[in-house]
């Protein structure tokens, strides 16, 4: 009698396992985490251009190739206070306006050299908010780039367990 109960339980459990992927997809759960950004599409593009200006792709990878712009979005949304978030958005609007005045085009449409000049003006500014914005963007873009998996493994040769264990070797005493 117990065999029938065990077989019945196994069939129910295996049926549940077979239908589990369908349940997960219908619930909207995926293996990739999504982030609802507080930045608009144009602000996200501007963050990407700022990251690309700070670490451009050249003979090796750049900030956009490792997702430093997405890192900035999540970091600013989740880890900084409201005042810093507001300052970032205000300074991005100001940077866009400066690009329009100086180059008659949007910041995203400017050349690499023009974007560098606009950012360097912020770094040399007497205005604390502008200088803080530049320092934040620069330091966090570099951090996002340096801590990305691709850079850590391919360029910085990071290993989870550094060194190698050599067991049972003779020691010279």
C-alpha cells in the first residue's frame, strides 16, 4: 500500500517540476533583474555619453562595453540621497544647455572632444554643485568600469582564490 502512495507522490512532484518554468514565466519572474530607473530616456542617453566620454572605447574596451552607464543609473537611484540625485539631474540639464549654446547641438550629438571640453569646464568650475557632479560622474564611472567582470578577469587578472594550492610537496628544512 505504501508503494502506491510513494508512486503517486513522485508523479505529482515530477508534474510540478515539469510545469515550474511555465509558472515562473507567467508570474513575470525572470533570471535577469530589472531596474526601474528614475532617469528619462534622454537622461539615460546622456549618462551613457558622459561615461563614454570619461572612458572611451579605443584599442581596448570602453565604459559602455562593460555597462558602466547602467551601473551609474542603478547606483545613483539606489545609493545616493535625493539631494545628490536632484543635483545630477540639474547638472545634466545644465550640461545639455551648455552644449546647445556652445555647439548648437545636444550633448549626445557633440564630438568626443567637444564633450570632453564641456566636462572639463565643470571640473574647473567655481560652482560647488558643478564640481561635485563632475567628481561623482568621474569617480563612479571609473569604479563601475574597474569592478566589471570583464575588466576584472581579462585586464586585471582577478582570481577568486588567488594563488594555487600545492598539496603534499616536500619542504626543504
